[in-house]
C-alpha cells in the first residue's frame, strides 16, 4: 500500500493549486476497499503514509480527524531538461 500512496501523492501534489481536504471515507474507497471498518483502515493507511512520506520528503500532507489535507508540493523527481537538437 505504501507504494500506491507514494504514486498517488506524486501524481496529485504537484498539480494542486490550493490545499485540498480528502476525507477518510474517500481514502478508504480508493485504497482500502478490503477493510470493513474505517478505524482499521486508518491505522493501516497512516503507517503506510509515513513510509511514503519518508521517501517523498517534499510532500506537504496534514493529518486530521476528518482525513488528510494535501498541500501543493514540489514533485518527488525534478523535471528533466532536454536540449533539442536542430538538424542542419
């Protein structure tokens, strides 16, 4: 689950324009369909989120009772600049 969370954060955070709340229920629908109880999902998700954030150090994510708040963040990998070659 940690790699899924990392990929999700990498996709979402750099495209945000403003802080965006995500409810625990929405997170459970996306990542925890196999969990029947929300409290079990929150515990498992939180541990895996910590692992993902340990690798994606520029991610700005706040925990809340209602869910997470995602903040605009730098991408985990800087864009690669490519020099164009013009044929003569």
